[in-house]
């Protein structure tokens, strides 16, 4: 049984291994490429419409992440976060939120300091073994392959917003 998700006001996401499959691809000019799942993007847009803000905390720095965040209307973007707890605490202070109001999705041990604090902790199916027993939810899908969408749908249903947000898709709008 999952926790009550109605208090969640912010979903924070890692990038590599969560929003992407974790691979980093460079072309022959050294230009970085990442693949993002469109279903994850739609899930993010739906929870934003439900009033849940979305943010990114990632250890790497990439222009591709900035582009994807802009495309999705994500204004909380903290890159180059080698110690993720520092930007996490700053984000909570800026938004006057507490741990219980935050959901976080990460896939590796670097994410544990946040995963062990938030109101709802989630990971992807292909997360490292050390993370899985410490979270509230392990997605059935892999990173970069719809796992974020799975968590977004869960948050919408758990907050009671699913019917309202999806009504237009089912011809009820």
C-alpha cells in the first residue's frame, strides 16, 4: 500500500537513468545527445496542470537538459550537483516546502540522501540494487522508458486529480 500522496506539491527528478536510459552519447564533434521518452514528458505536463511543480537535480551539466526543461516548462533546474542535498534544501527553502510535500525519483546511491528524506521516494526498474529497498515505489518501467510517466500517473491518482486532468482525453471535458 502506498503512502497518501495528496500532500505532494513538488516532484524532483534525476536525469541520467531516470529521464533518460542513462547512456551518454557524443557525436564525432563531441556534441552530447540524450533520448527522452515523450510519455514521460506528457506525464510531467499533466502533473503540472494538477498543480504539482516539477524540478530537476542532476550531477552532470548538459545543454540538452536545459533544452528539455524549457520545452516542458520546468523552471527548477539544478545541474552540476555533486552533492544533491545542497540544491534540494535550497529548493525547499525557496518554495517554503517541507520534505513531506516532495516526491523524488532517482536511480543511484548519489540520490539516497534525498530519497531517504522525501514524502514519496521512487526509482526506476533498472536502478542500482542498493536503492530499491529504500524507496516507496519501484516503477515497472526502466529509466528513459516511461518510468517517470508511471510515477506521474501514480501521483495524479494518489492526489485525486486523475479524473479532472484526464477528462478531456476520455471525452468528458
